[in-house]
């Protein structure tokens, strides 16, 4: 099987893609590129047994969608009168899955509704439509072959120190060395310099590893009573098992 990880940005220049081919007890990084268009991403899953993980929110909080719609129509939102304080805003700022992520890794992910990440999510929404148009199964709750992944959160779930790695190439070099020490079954080939030089490329590699965890079903699924919410808002796939278990058995 193949796992494709995408670190999605608002435009192609900051978007990276990694492709890992898995076999019994081993994995090989076959592709790591930056500058990916939507067409490039769609083409990467066009054939074969492939799973796709995208580092981008796949939806917005239900309460935020309702609030914006009500404001647009000059109507009262379901949350009631605007209070403006943090507790009142929280339902607009974070999705259900973001609350679960915070419980599991001890920190909030970026907000898709109140952070610049929302610009990337606009592109992500278009990408989902393009994937569906070519027959790739799109389920935002992680029940198919598409997953919303969080590279930094995945690394923390696997026990790595992620401090500063997004902004410091030296930290990425240390982190990549630690990753290779724990995963001797992963052949990175000649892509290490790119992963170290570019944070987007590094995150695409981690996204491809997290996607493998998703393909194995090694992640916490949405509770049954929240499944419909996850299908609208998206669901972050955080690995449950250790990094060492990813090769599995084909």
C-alpha cells in the first residue's frame, strides 16, 4: 500500500507532498516534493491502494457556521445574544475534534475559524470536491481512505520533543535523526536534506506516517453520537499506537 501525506498551504509554493510505499516490516519514502498544486495531489491518489492524509482542517465548527449564517441574514444565532467573552466564543473557535486533540496532547491546535489557517481550509474545501469528482472516497470523519492529520500532534503522541522544529532547521535535523533511530525500517533515501531544509517537507513526511496509522485503524474514532458532527467539521487522526508498530504486516 501507499500512504500520501500533504502539508497543505493556501497556495502551491508552500504545499509539500510525501509518498511512502509500505511492505511487510519496511517502508520506503519514494517521493518528497514542494510546490504541489491541487492537480498534483489528486493525481497522487489516482490509482492503486493509496491512503491520503492532509494537514488541514476539513471543516469549520458547526456553531461558527450557524453564527456566520445568522449574522449574514441579520438573525439571532442559536448561541443566543453575542457576549464576546472567551467562554462564549469557544464553540465558534474550536471544533469538537479540536477539544479532543487538546485532551490528548495538552494543547489547542490552531483555530480554523479565527486564525490564518482558515485561508488554507478554503483551499482544502476545494480539494475535497476535486477528490470526490475523480471517485476518491471523501469522508471527513476518517472512515475511508482520507484523513485529517496533525504532524506536530502525531510526533507528540509518539513521544518526540517538537519544540521549535517548525522554525529551526537544526531542530528538524535532530528530530529526523531521532525518528530514524526509532524507525530503522524507514528508508528515507536521499530526501533527508529537503526534509531538514523545509518545514513543509518535514511535515509532509510525518503526515504520510500518520496516514499509515489511520490506514491501520490505529487512532481514536469519533464517538457514535458525534459521528455526524465529525462528518461536517472534520476529525483529526492522532495515532494511538507506537511509531514502531507502523510497518505491521502486509
